[in-house]
């Protein structure tokens, strides 16, 4: 068969070397999330639901859903990146503290503008502290976070021996 094309396909055997897949699970196109599924995933992620429970919920709602755990992890990562909007982790933390009306105070090095100390407390915790100011427990944990900064936790105790978090503080020293 003579043609003027540069490419020619010649089929030797028209049979596949494997059977057709029964399920499309694992295929990126079939496993993509709809807009409603993505919104549900974001809401559940904000509520601190575990990824496997999110996937289970999506599959219960739609029996034809072919998503896998990787789909859930990727969608959550895309949401986090979009939410972060180009801010550093410290900028994101300070924005979230402000957005949720936390009492916040921080100190920075003058020449480098690096945060050296950071204090935060929820307004409800401070109301609890005003109500029950007599017993406070302070505990300092060393080198357990990413920045190897000591974390000071301040906890209050009610007369019924219930505890409540008053404040958290990252300290340089």
C-alpha cells in the first residue's frame, strides 16, 4: 500500500496480550473527583477526618467511584497549597491565629526578622483562666518540633479537677 505519508502503521497481530480490566480503579481519569466530591473532601479535611475515612465516605456515596488513596492525598495537597496562597508557614500560622481571634504575641530578631518567641491563647481559654485562676500547670517540652524550639504549654485546672489549655508558647531559649 503506497502513500505519501512519512508514517506507516502495520498491525501484525490485532489481539491484546492481557484481558480487559474489569474495574477502572487506579486510572487517573476514572478516579478524578467531581466538584461536589472535592467540596466534601475539603469539608471533611477541615474537620480533621482521616483520608481513609474520606475515601470510604466517597465510595459509599457513589458505588461507581474509582478513586484511590493517592487521589485523596493529591486533592488535600492541592487544597493546602491553594489555602496557603504563597505565604510561608509562619505567615500562615499568624494569619490563622488572627483569623480565629486568638490572642497572639510574638518577638522577632531585629536584623533578620526571624520569629524567636511566639505566644498564643484562645479567648475562651482566657475566660476559663479568669474564672479558675488558682491552679496552673506549666510543662516545657524540648526539641520535639521541626524548629527544635522548646514548647511551653500552660494548663489550668477547675475545682472539679478538669483541665483546660490556657496557652502555648514557642521559646527560643
